[in-house]
C-alpha cells in the first residue's frame, strides 16, 4: 500500500510443528489504529513482535517505514518504535522520571531536554508531575500503565505497538485509559497496532480490526464493515460477542428491575 508504515509479506513463523504465523500479509498506513484480535494461540502477539524484531520470522519480509527490519540492529529499530505491554515492565530501582527517560538517555539527549520531555509526558498521560519522583511500587496499576505509555512515547516515535496494554486493569480504569490513549493517538498523529482479547475494546478504539486464527489472517477491515460482511463463522462469532454480551446484560438488568 502506498505510504505504508508497516508491511508484512508472506510472513511465517513456526515453533516446532506449530505455525504461529502462516503466510501473513498486512499493510498499515500512516495514522491508522489497527487492532489484532483472535483466540489464544492465533498469532496476534507473534505478528506484533515481528514488527520490532522481538520475533524473527522463518520466511517472508517485514518492512517499517519502507525499510526491511533486518537492515538495522534490533536495538536501533526498537528505539524508533514505542512498545507497551500488559506487564508494563518498569524498572523497580528507578524513579518514574528515570523510567521515562531511559530511551532518551540512550540516545544521548542532554539533561535539560530530558527533564522537559519527562514533564511534558507526565502532563500528556494525565499524571501529576510530582509522580516523577516516586518509585513504580508506589503507583496504582492504572498509573503504572500510564507511565508505560509515557516511556514508550519518550523518544517521540511515530509508531506504537501495544500488546494487551490495558488487560490487567479493572473495567472502569481500562475504559478510561483506552479512551485517553486513543485521544493521544489522534493528537500526536501516531500509527498504532494493538493486540487485544477484548473485542469491544477493539471495536471502540480501532479504525481497522484484523482477525487471526492459527497464524492466518481471516479478515481485515473497519469494524462495521466486517460485522456486516463477514461470512467466516470464526470472524462473525468474535465480532458479534459484544452484541451478545450487551443483550444478556439488558435481559439481566430488565429481569432484576
């Protein structure tokens, strides 16, 4: 696709006899928010990790910004890509500010620029600036995840990869943080690829949903289009799950009123 930020062509990855990815092809354009969905073992996380070379495919090609990801060292590639995952992975011996500053320090930014960036990012993810002096252990789960987003954005990447970023949070915080991230995505002009098991989250946040099963991409399109047109039973079952849940909830609430 013209102007594609991410391109996967014929990407396969096997773990023993199991195909985690089987000839996957995907293009993601600048500014898009794409959700990868599917059951456990469908290949979502493996696909995501091929983009920043946390997984090296057995076959096929992965390009970011028009360049083969294998053309540069993994650490150089990853410094240009934000990465947020469920466990957050903040360094416990560093303060919040020091955690956010990790990549800018590696890139050789001066202290004044780093301090300014840390303050701006705390504002951006709606955390008080005094949080910067605290240790990660002193924060709530939602606050730690906000710090994880800030750290991923620290070096001003235009591409963000997210692996179940809000999955460990309670429903209210998860919904609020998801909405806040989508607003950041739009405001900063990011390109985002997110893995999620929550189909409702995918429908509410993403421009496109990519459905995987056993390493193959079964469907790819706007949520409303997929629901209207999907004939594959796996795709329909996934996309109709939020509607079924909403209907059961309506019935339960109606029965108790």
